[in-house]
C-alpha cells in the first residue's frame, strides 16, 4: 500500500484550509449579496405597491370628480337645480338619475351618490328624492359654499370617506353640491388584500382611511419624520424609519396632496431569506466535505508522481528527514541543462505565439515598446517607410446544416490567405473570431498601387475559396495607418466596411475609404414612425393579413432609409422593443419574450430583410396575436358596449368619437376600428341611425314640431334633418307623421 509521505501532508493540509476558507468566504458573500438583493427587491416592491394604491384610488376619485364636473357643465344643469322639484316632476327626476347612473357606472363600486339643490332645498340622495330642511341647507352653505377657496372637500365618515363638491364647478356662484359616500369596503377592494397597515392622510394630515381595525392615526412622534420626508421628497416614493423603530414606505399625490403610507412588517425579509439561509448552510457543509475529499485526491495525486519520479531518477535520500521536494529540485536542475530540446519546443510554439501577438494588436493589449520587441523576436524587419492595412473576410451565407462547420471553413480560408499573400507583405493571418478571418498587410509607403494589389489578392482569394470550399465570402479593408498600435481602430473600420455589404450585396470587396462619406451622411438612424403605428394598430385589431403585409413594408422601408449598419441595427432593435412592449400591454404570455436576446443579436448583424421579416413574424408577432386574440375580442366587446351605452343615453347631446375616446382614454382611430368590427358599421352611421329611430318615435308618439325634433337631434339646419330622413326612409318627416296617424 502507498505510504503517505511528508509531501502528502504538506499538500493536503494547505489544500484543505484554502478550500474551507474559500467555501466559507463564498458562502458569506453569497448570503450578504442575496440578502441585499432580496431587501432591495422587497423595498422596490413595497414602493411599487404604494404607487399602485395611489394610482388606483386616484383614478377612481378623478372619475367621480369628472362625472360631477361634466354634469354641472351641461346646459340644463343650472336650469334644473335653480327650479323647484317635486316627486311629480318625473321626467326631470329621470334625467338627473340618468346622469347619476353614469357617474355610478364610472365611479367606485358600492359608493352612494347624491345631488342637492341649495337654492330650492331639494336633493336626490342615494337614489331617492328628498326635501331638505332649512337647517340642513344652511349647514351645507356654511361648511362648503362659504369656503370660496375650495370646491372639493373630503371627510372621513363612519366606515368610509365622504366627497363633497360645490357645483357648478366652473362658476364662482355655487348653488348645488354633489356628494359621494365611498364605503371603506370599496377602498379595501381597491387597495387589495394585505396583512399590513395601509393608511391615507389628506392634505391637512387627517387620517381618512386605514386598513387597521381601530382607525387609529400614527402617534405624532412617529408621524413627524414621515411628514418631513414627504415634504422633502415631494411625490417621489421613499422609505423612512419612524421614531417607533418601524419602517414605512410613503408617497404623496400630486393631484390632491394625499399621503399614502404602507408599513413594512418586521421579519418579512427574514422570513423570505430563511430557506436560503438553511439551503446555503447545507450547501456549505456539503462543499466542505467535497473540498476535503478533493484535497485528499490532489495531495495524493501530486505526491504519487513525485515518488515515481524519484524512482525513475533513482534518487536516494541520504538523510531520512530530507524533504522529497528538495531531492526532486536537485534532479530537475540536471534536466534544465537540456537547452536544445527546450529551444526546439519553443520554435514549435512560434506560430501560436505570433497569432497571440496579432490578436493583442487587434485588442490593443500591447504597448508600442512591446510591439517592437515582439517583431524582433518573430523575425520581422520593418523599415520606417512601411504602412499597414487590415483586411477582414466574412462568410456571406451558410446553410443551417453547415453552420456547425463555420470554424472549419474559417480555418480553410485562413490557410488560403496564408498561401496567396506573400509573407513579405503581411503578418501571420489569423481567425479573429467565430465570424471573421483577419490579416495585416505590410506595404511600402510610396507604393501607389497598394490598394489595387490588395483588391487583386482578395479577388483571387474569393475565387479560390469558391472553388475549393464552395462558399461565398466578402472582404472589408481598413484605411491605411502608420503604426501597428493603431490596429484596433483599423479592425473596427474594416468591420464597418464589411457591415456595408448589406447595401451592395454579397461577394463584395469594400474599402472603408470608399464608403466613409456615405456612413457619415447616414449616421443618424431614420425611423418610419407612421408605418410602425399602422402595424401596431393592426396588431391590436388582430388583423393578421394586414399585419403580415405591414411587416414587409416596414422592414423594407427601414432597410431603405438606413444605409449605416449601426443605424440599421439601432432602428431594428427599436422596432423589436416597441413590439415587445405592445405584446406585454396586450397581456401576451411571458414565455414569448424569453428569446428576445437572440432577436437583438440578429438585428445588430442584419444583412437580409427577408430573414428579419420572418424572425419578427414567426418569433414575435404571430405568437403575440395568437396569445392575445381571445383577450382582445373580449376587450372589443366591452368597449363597443360602452360606446353604444353613451350613444343611447346622450344621443340628444353633442357627442363625437373624439369626445368618447377622450372619456374612455383610447385613440379615436382604434375605437373606430373596434366599433366597426363589432357592429359592422361606423360609429357615425350608428349614431345617425339611432337618432333616426328616436325621430321616428317622436313623430309617432309626440306632437313635437319637426324643427324641435331636428334641434334635439343636434341638426343646426332642419332642412338637413329632413333631407337625411327622406334619404333613409324615402319619405319626409311630415308625410311619415301623417301616414302613421292615419294608419
């Protein structure tokens, strides 16, 4: 059995200590990094959660305020609320209820709404008509109307919040109030389920909402630093530690200056990181055992060859306590004298070292003094009148079956370059990377035919590569430069030349000087915004045939406008980003975007428009359309129903597609496409036909004059109404009424 020597123990113990130290250090580093990352992500989530609460609550509040404002701005509001009203005025009551129903539809679910006339002492309170006592009217006037600096008031009430607006909003003289009682349960729904404290304070630091059971405001000593931080940070979300030791995330609304506060529960981060801590401890223990085992194997593997070398060299220890390594060192000194063998080995490594030298030039990892020294070592005698060019070769196209053999083809090209360009006119050719082969030409400064000779070399190389390897290549050549230390810039310019082949086609030989002026002219990327917007709208509408056609038009236009490869890549990446954002907004599955990095790489190296079109269609656009088709159709139906509801309730008012689009927060063209897809006719045709139906009803059931009917239906000229009626029904309104009355 192999005896454990002194060398074994000398190696095993240091290996073990170093390995254990690395494992412990790495575990501590991983734990600290993970904890910091989790803490940062946790706080970011809290800030996002606070901002989301603000946006959700504020959006609903704005909707209620907009409803009251819009109604108070109508033409008949002042007339209705400055006149008496009784339970017999059913038509007026119905009109008010219709407006309140609209506010309720758009507002916060579960809220109760009231409209009160202060001049006439009546109100529609939570759906019922009531006459108000004088004392109650005076209270409203004293508390709200007398404060002319404000028109909107918020007060906490039992189990909710009350919003009071003095109306009309745009008049200095107020004669009505709108009231919205928002239950705490409705706000709880907006805030969402959580196990932490969420509170909302108004601009006077009054608590108007809390998720806690006792509706308790924070103690003043705890609230003071939060208020100070809110004043300092404005509307930005921030983290603050109160005097009670607890941490809070807060944000302040720009809209109504409310302060939204979320408490961070102690131990949340600890509970999140708990499993990580246990897993890291177990992993560290396993790694330590593994380190011990590996240290044993390493020590044994290192000490065993030493013993064998001693046996081979027949080394005898005169002193039993003498270290085996000392004996080995003495033997190695004898071997070092074999200079010829080592020199021969070094010469065999010369091509690899020379290749490494050229790579260092291209990556600018070598100084000018080192360049001179290395040239002397490799036997290059370069006179001062020498100049340099860098040439790059790239394969234009390979079938998918041959892609795996790209490195072999590049080696074959490199060998052809080495054979066809004389050694006196170049440094050693190299394979620069997985895509390109490179060579540095060394030519005389006074040689006026230098570029023509380089062109000849590459023409011959193209022919030979096509003949022997059956592939097509293109070449890019840098401008002339004086010192090899500039090779890094030269190779970049040669790459620019190669990129330009997207404009001149494959099997090209391109000198940078020939395209420099064109690159400068096209340095700014040009983006066809209108074509992209048309494509986005088509995707939203799910019009697959239109989408496929628009993709081709958009890509062709981008390639036409952007001649510079850099601007082309930037523009294509922008298109990809816009499509990804649209897909996310439409709710497409996240797995569609997992290979987005591959798309970016394809965009940066884009040479063929057809390849880009297929990539966009097959890898991004089609999956997004399929993923969002059902969701989009449901969204269309919901939007169309809202538009029809507005037409049926407001047909006798000034309404248009632009006004509805502004109200529903959508683009008018998008709403027009959605409506036509759902109902088979345009918005305007639907509106005009509905008004025609109402005109038929009024002609049959009422004695309204035709002029009044036209005015109610928003015709400025009654003759226009008569012409439209006759065009649609083939009979004038007057004849229609006579025919119906006598039938």
